[in-house]
């Protein structure tokens, strides 16, 4: 009896009882010291959660092109959404996540990661339901609402709670811990791109063909006569269109609108259900230490009043903004950019589903590798040295316009160089992201990471808002100018015969997706000294990326320089 009483007393002394379920607790029962293995086990659910959050780099590139041909199935129809109207949807996602990170950063820190991740799972499931409803109703506002209010909030709840929690477990190895966690985020596209690609292939169905049918154009819309007097809207799909739509076995020609299925609704539903389940289960295992983990004394941190509005805070915020402005469009629009630039010249196999998924997966692994290797460098050498390595991104970005321009001369080599450069750029971007938490901890103190980091990280999401708007506008402007120039070199009779309308109706034909740049190029007379403008559609955007990549490096360097010169306690 005495031994039992002594045993209970000993357990109460060394292992305080947990009065609430672990998910509802903001802390673990006993904080380990810096040499304990327990804290490394805490990385496992954190990595699962970060992988789920990183799926955004799979859903954007894989699903957005499908939304531009929701009705046409193999090519955009008149009722399908234009690319320019879909790109800002990623911005809506960024607004939702930024709002959560900036407004609820302190609240997430107080509530603990368990509650935050449970809320993320619920928000993600609701976002999937609203997204599917928007697709079925063909309602763009519903899609934006699902991205901004729900899916974006889910992302913010996960990232804004998991990263500061990991920093609290590893105050002595901020770079290593942050790298492992962020590397898991980088693998999101590698894991989820094949999942969504397989789901699309499982539910995709080919549209009905209308080969040889008579056609007419009314208000810029092409119609095919499938039976005497029965005119239905049809799209003209090229071999490149069919390859990009996952239907390479079909012969190019006319296809009836509304007779096929891209599979995107079903893919979103089942993929979203799996995503929410993984988030909820992993959220059960992530918790913060009850008290700060014991580690070596740190350097003096900034006083409690300093935050995002301080010079070092503004410098870090500006640096991560420009880093995101450079890399995020290349990652989120990778499939569309590859298709736009190289489809008129390269083999169709380059745009097949498996090839695209492999490209996006490689980009994801490169992003993960950058996060995994550059973070530990900040511990082993210095934070400044790690940031200097990220500056190698600049020459890669500068090379992209030249690589794109080389597509007509040697499409295979140019496409390979493009893939190599656009996979390396996310690696250095991953370095910028993974170094943000250690930089915040260095500038403001480990105990203030949970309050300051979400607010600065929110700026990264706002960069997605700005870059999507700029890239979409620049791309559409370049396409419109290129189409007008091509039409000016096409014979009037050939133009009328191909589109059933005179050149004066070119704006309406472009708006209805009846006239496209590849079709206009095909109508050029022999010997016309007019190059295919496809490689130059993103030239303005690529030059803008060159400027922002330079600014990202300069702002981070300035912020660290100021923080290092600040007198202790000032």
C-alpha cells in the first residue's frame, strides 16, 4: 500500500496529469531539454500538416487549366472562364490566408496548434464543398469564396501555428528544425500532383466529335451542324490542345461543347476529402511545449514593443514579398506557362498528364531540397551566408526570357533548360521561406516568434495577390497585341473562311475563344516574316521577375544588417 502511494506521488511530481484531451491543450505535459528525442518525434505530425498545406502548389497548376475548358473539355468554349479571371483566384486564397495570419496570429499562439489544425481541417472540408458547388453552378464568386474564406483560412491556420510551434521546440537549432518542417511543405506538390492527376484521368471522358460538320459563326461563337437544322456550339481542338487536355489519342478537329467531362469536379471532391482527413488526423499529434525548451542562452532580443513596423521587420516583410512575387507565379502557373510557350514547337508528349505531373513533382522536390539544405546552413555558418546563397536565384531568373525565345529554334533543348531553371528557382525560394522564422527569432527573440512570424509571413501571401494580377494582365495584353499583329498579316478571305467573321470582329472572336494564336499562325501565308509570338507571351512578366528577385535579395540583406547593428535592448 505504501509503495503504491509513493509511486502515485512520484508520478504526480515528475509527470503532471493532463486534465484535458491533448487536442484541446496548448501544451505537452513535460518540456524536454535540448537533447531529448521527444521533440524530434513532434516533427512527424508537423511535417504531415505542412505537406498537406503544400498541396496548393499541386492544385493550382493541375486544376486551373482544366477550369478554362470546363464546357469544351478539350479546348475553351465561349462559356468557359478566361485564364485572366482564374489567376486572381490564387490571390483570393492568399487574401484568406494572409487575413488569418495577420489577424489571428496572437490568438493561434494562445490557443495552441491542436485547435488551429482542427479548425483548418473543418475549413478545408467546407472549402471543398463550396468549390464543388461553384463548379456545378459555374459560379466564379463561389469559387472565389471557397478559396478566400475557407481554403485560404485553412492554409493560414496550419502554417501560422505549426512553424512557430516547431521554433519553440528547437530554440537552439532553429535553422534545422525549420528546414525539416518547411521541406515537408515543399513536398506537397510531389505528393498531391500525382493524386489529382490520377483522379482527373479516372473521371475524364472524351467529348463527341463533329468531324466534317458544316460550321457557322454567330457573335464570335462557332457552331457545328450535327443534324439538318440542329446547330450546336463546337470547339476546334488542335493536337496540342488534345495533348494538354489529356486526350492525345483523339484526332484534331471539331468537338461538341458540353458532351465531355474534364473530371475536375470529382477530382476536387475526393482530393479535398482526403486532404481534410489527413489534416485532422495529423492535428491530433502536434502540440507546443509547456515551458520553453532549455537551450544555450541566446543573444539579446528586441524589446517587446518592436514588431513588423520596425526597420528589420519591414525589411524582412519586403524581402519575402518580392521573393514570393518572383517564384510563386512560376510554381502555381507552371503547366500553363510550359504549354503557352512550347506547345507550338515541342512534341505532344511534353504536355501529357504524366509528364506534367513529373515536372511539377520535380519542382516540388527542388523546393523541398532548398528548404532542407539552406536552413541548416544558417546554423552551421550564419544566417547571412544562407541568404547569400539564395541570391543565386537572380541569374536563373535573368536567363528565362532567353530560354523562352530559343523555343522555335530548338524546342527540346529550350524546354529542358526551362524546366531546369524553373525547378532551381523554387529551391532558392524555399531557402528564403525557411530562413524567415530563424530571422524573426534572431531579430525579435524566440519567445516572440509566434506573435511576429504570422504577420510577416502574411505578406508572402499578399505577394501572390499582386503577382497573379500582374502576370495575368501582362500575359493577356501580350496575347491581344500578338493576335492583332498576326491578323494583320492574314488574308481577309482566309480569315473569313476560318472563323466565319471578318477581321473587324477579332475582339469578339478572341473573347469567345473561337480565334486563338495557334489558329492565326496557321493562316499566315507562306513566306510571311512573322514569328510565332507564343515564346514571348510572358516576356514582360519574366523581366518583372528579374527585378523582384534582385529586390528580394537586397531587402533581406538590409534587414539583417540593421538587426545586427541594433544595440541590445534598443
